[in-house]
């Protein structure tokens, strides 16, 4: 498998997570999300303007993974927490974590999670990492559990005008 080279994204990189986010969201959820709502969500929540704003915000960190030739294959976005559970000043939210399907498996997700928790979260002084995961995404739930996340609540995730239930998970940053 082609190795993934990870780096902190820069403002010039906004197009890459936009394309990756839209592609992976469609691939992951087209089977049970209505088409019009799915398209509206991808346009809004994964538009290039969204990522340009995230990259301009010093409170957010976007890690991008690329092949040795510079093709983007994954990313993770860390933000201040915005989930309906009690949070503290030392908490971070893993807002997005995506790998294209051809780069899933083989330890790539584990390497990315280690980079997130061991490098980025610690660098930012985080004590806990929070995330939300779709209740029907059992594979992601197992992945997060393997990395020390436990369920701490639930939230509604809107896709267009359609509500979906997400579970809120929390892990301690060692």
C-alpha cells in the first residue's frame, strides 16, 4: 500500500479536504441518507469555503494525508468542542476524520489516531478528545472503542433538513 504522509494543512489546501469530505461522506452515507439532503449537506458542510474558514481559524487544526506524489487521501479536523455534553477548557473535538476507502485498513486509521492524540491533542494541551459518530456506523464505533473512546451522550446531526442520531464519545488524552 502506498504510504500516507501527514502534515498540517495550510490555507492553500482548502480544496483537498472539501473534495475528500464530500467524497467520503457520500460513499459512507448514500445508502441511508436521502439524496437531496445529502447533496445539500455536502455542499454546505464540505464546501471549500468551510475549510478555508477552518484553516484561517487558529483554534482549529486540520491534518492532511497525501501520497508521496501529493494526492490527498485523508484528513482530520480538530476544533473547540461543540457537542451537547459538559466540556472543559482543555477539551478538543475531533470534528472530522476521513480516509478514502483504498487507504482504510492496514493500520492507516490507527496511525492517524495516534498522530491526533499523541501529537496534536497533546501539543494543544488537551486533556480529553470528543467526537460524534453516527449510531448506525458500527465499524467507526468499534474503531473509536479500540482507541479508548467511550460513549458519553447523544446528539442530533442534521443532514439538510433530515435529522440523524449520533453518539458522543470521549477519550482521555494521555
